[in-house]
C-alpha cells in the first residue's frame, strides 16, 4: 500500500532531485549510519505527564494501531515536528 505524501514545494524539489539521481553519497554511509544510531540511542529523554480527553486518547491509540506505531511515539513525533517548525498550531 502506497502512502500519499503531502509535500510543500521545497520538499518536492528535493524529492525530485533525489529521484533524478542528482545526489551522491559523501563518505562511508554505513559508518555514518552507525554514528547516527548511536546518537539516537544515547539522546537524553525526559518523561512528562499530560492530561488528554478520553476521546482524543482513544483516537490517538486507534491511529497508532492503524499505522503500527505506538501512540506514545505519535505524540513524540508531533512534539518534535512542532519544535522544529515543521508543523504549526491552528488556535482559531
């Protein structure tokens, strides 16, 4: 099953560039992969406690099951995307 991506113009340009084989690896990919995996394993994480409505939590767990991703990971991804300005709040 193919998932449709919603890319902005910048992201689409990058994807097109990669698919047109315009990118070349620099250095030892396997070595870099091990380095990045090691970084992620040792990245400090803090535990937080939040209150969610039962309906939101139920919907989050359902989406997690549908996508094979634990709901805690979905929360973690959303927070990271927000803090890195990849998504924005709509408070209207």
